[in-house]
């Protein structure tokens, strides 16, 4: 069931989103060759709990064994923090959630570790642009499919693989609510957007195939051809006239 949030609820979600944004801004200065993904996870845990007096939305969610999802290179999403050290040229995806008064914010960003190739720079730039192409479709009267179509068409321009098995979603008192927000589809299809809806839009685009599979840890999703992937996400509220990004505008 799709829920419509009150203005008060959206204010709570904006505060949760601000915590997520601040956590991203805090962590990005630590993203350098040599740091482990577990160290980044622990920094996020301390920052969200002790500095922001909040709670990490993903900590223990569905049994997830970390505070944030950290996925490197061909890992698309749901990477488990570990002793793995980042190295020059890696792409690292931080997917962060936080709660405020029981309401959640959810945002992901892909960071380069040191110098990356021009092709990888394109991947990051155009995955982020695909996110904003989707966000631009958010207004009352449009449909979820308008978001999906905009993302897919942008990805196709750059021959990027669009992950189909994973998608965006509604956000509220649960991290994952209705509706699903696919990254491919047709205009004028799906639920109608209404003022007060809150959704997470999150394109996951690959340099190669769209095909993915899950590792034996039952969490980490990787590209089938081992080529690199990017992931960008914002939590967005539908307003009277359009949209409001609740997780900080790092355009």
C-alpha cells in the first residue's frame, strides 16, 4: 500500500535525510587508498549514533551484518563491510540510511578512489545524471513509469547496462515501502504520483551487461561480466508543484 505522508512526517524524513547527507559528507574525506570498508562502516556507525543521535536504518535490517552497504567496483549493491582495503582506481558505493523519530532517509553515492579512467568517469557522471533525469519527472499527476522511462533512456544514450532486478522504492516508517520504482519502463504506466508520496529513486548502471548475480554471502550483488557498476540514490518527496530532495542536493 502506498502511503501519503503529512507535512510533519515529511519534516521528520527531511531530518533523517539530512543525517544521511551529513554522513556522506563526513565519510568522503576518508575514502582513500588503504582504508578498509569495515573502517568506513565503523566511522559511519559512530557518526550516525553518537554524533547525530540517530540510528542507522540498515543496521541489522533483514539480518544485514553491517551499518551501511559498501560495494566496490563490480559489486552493484549490498556489499558487506570487511577487511578489504580500497586501492587507487576503485569505485566505492556507499548506501546509507538513517532514522529520525521512526522515519527513514536513504541515499547512495559512488565515489572514485584516487584517479579513475575516462570511461569510469563517464559511468559515474551519467549514472548521477540518470538519477536527476528521473527526479525531474516527479510531480503530481505523473506516473512512476515516467521516472523509469527517463532513467532508462538516459542510460541507453551511453550504452550502460540497466540493472532490472533491483529498484527504487517508497520510504517512510519502513526503509522499503510501496511503490517499486524501476529503472526501466514505459511512460504513463504505474502508480500516479500524488503530493505527500515519498520515494527513493536509485539507478544502478553498469559499464557492461545488465545481468547480475548474488555471491555466496547471500547479500552482495555483482555484475555478471565483472565490469564496474555505479549507484546513485536520493529520497524525494512529491510536493504540490513538483518535488523536494530530502537527502541533500549533492548535484
